[in-house]
C-alpha cells in the first residue's frame, strides 16, 4: 500500500470529525493557504500548543489532514500547510535548503506564526513541526533555520541535504522504513546521525518499544527513532506517537 493510499484511507475517516478553517496569506504576491484546527479542549495553562504539519511532495494539505493529529491532541492548534508547485516538476512541495525559491516556505512559516499568535493564545514554549517525505525534509530545515521557535521535531521518511546544518540541540522523533525506495534508508540514517551529533546523543541507544530506539542527550534533547520494515509510508499509528513525543518537551525544559 502506498503512502498516499494510507493517507486517503485516513482522510475518509477524518471527514466526519472536528471543525477546521482554511486560512490564507499573501506572501511576495503569492497566496498561501493552510487548514487550521482550533483546540477543542483547554490546556491547564489556558494557552494552546501549536503543531505545524507539512505534507509530502505532490500531496496536499487537504489529503494530509487525514493523519488526524488534531484528533490525538485536542488541546493543540494543528495547522496543515499547503505547499506550492515546485520548479522541478510543478508538484506541490517545500524548499529543503536555505535560500532556495526565495525562501518562500520559511517566509510562509514566519507569517503563519505571526497570524496564529494574533488569532489564538499560543503557548510559545510548545511550538512543534512534523511532516512526511519532502515535508519532513522541510521540518529538518526548520530545525536548522528556526531553532529558537520550535520545542521539538518529528520528521517521517526524511533526509538532510549537505547544506543544512543542525547547530542547536532539539528533541527529535524520526520515523523511517528500511525498505524505503524514495528516500533511501541510508540517507535517513545519515539524518539521524546528524541529529544525534547536534544533540550530543551519541551513546548506545536503548529500546523504547517495538521498532523504537531512544538515544539520551546530556542537553535533555534525546533522539528517538521508530524504524519499521516498510517502504515510503506514513504509518497511521505515527500520529499518536508524534503527539505523545511532543507532549514531553517544551522550550526551557529540554
């Protein structure tokens, strides 16, 4: 089963749950959009965590909302951002290096954050990024370029380009498949190793469940991996794993 089919199955289920709103921005003369789910429950602090979610290349926010992160974290603002057509093949996606495409997607994130702070009571210590494939590569770029904004990251099926440098320790959950033929697992392992070096999490990993390994960090920024034996897919259970991981970390506490 392909990743897109997995997501489409989830989207059918998600359609009957929750309320969302399409928000728009004009950035450098180009309209940008995102599907925004407001919290359906209050957090104890009265401020809401914020999760930015980035679809894979050729996918859409409308389809990717089927992973249902909003159902797993009722207290959070969950934002499914829509990518723009790429210069490579015209399919929707994200920049994966600083300076590419006029930094259109970094600018988009900056503007989204500004507007979401105006619209919601955002907990600045609990802002997170996750994504799949090309959207996961962009998540790694956000770690490199906006580390002060985010408390933790959760890329699924991702690699890091050589120009992307992780310089600030951040908690990471990386999900990947050993049979991935689209983003080679060897490249994913290099991304994991880069994250471990950035976090000082270079010791022997310990099992944290089936397929799960956790590498502790002296900076309080562990690297956790879930390595399954599948291909280029977003396993449906990953949404719950992602939320459980994010809930453990906030700025100033890791």
